[in-house]
């Protein structure tokens, strides 16, 4: 499964301490296989998902592609757990239409290269 990482996520991860950086990068790589502490979000964030990495949360959405069976994951936002959902909700509301509309979780999985920042 291909993973697309938003600029905010790349920059946020770069600013963290080495241990946190390493854990978040590993979690994003594992997301290609849909492994990790994953949870579907509810209410205003219905259609988005989060992966928990210690005290950080990574918000993402599935995006269907033109090729059947090859969905993509868009990693949209990463922040400390204390304010991630509130901040993401505000940004999502202000930028309506700039982020892809979340698609349902895929049923078929495939592997593709990631664009995870180094």
C-alpha cells in the first residue's frame, strides 16, 4: 500500500527528539501493512483514522486510486496527543476541500514504496 506523507507531518517529525522520530517513522512504515495501534475516528472526524505512537497521534485517511485494489494512505497530520484532534478539526474545517475526502478502509492490500521522510 502506498503511503503519502503531508509536509506538516514530515516537518513535525524532523523537529522531534531522535527516539520519538524513530518511533513515528517506524509506525508510519508499519502502517503500509496496517499494523499498529489503529483506531477509526468518530463524530466530526468520521472517515479519518489515527495511529497512536506513545504520546503522539498520526491522523490519516484512505484514498482510493484509479487502479482497483491499490488504495493509498494519506498521512495528514501529526501532533502531541494533548491537542491533536482539536487542532486537526480546526484546520480541516478551515481548509475544507484541500485534503482528500476519506474513503472507506480497503479490503484488498498491496505493497508500494513509501514517501516517508528520512
